[in-house]
C-alpha cells in the first residue's frame, strides 16, 4: 500500500512537472514570436534593408531557437 501511494505521488509529481514545462514552452514560444515580429519589423525598415543577404542569414541563425518535446530531455534541463 505504501509503495502504491509512493508511486501515485511520483506520477502526480511528473504530471505537475510536465504541465509546468508545457506552460514554460508556451510562454517561451510567445516571447520568441514577439521578438521575431519586432526583428522582422526592424529589418524591413529602409536603412536596415541595405544589409547584405549573407549577413541577414547570419542574423537569422543567431535568432534560431530549436524547441523539442519535454519528453526528449528526460526531465533534465
């Protein structure tokens, strides 16, 4: 009985951590979308549109953020 209770607590803890991580990911994605919109606006301004294409590609790589499912991290952040 103690083992089952302990297992239930561990499962609930895992569920809560998963919810927290999902909330964090959604918040991060929202912030990234805002940053990207602001960045695109700045690049579209006339004085910045003169940036050479290779430099723009470098900037895009700097702002690239890859997000994977939390389960791939095995809970380690």
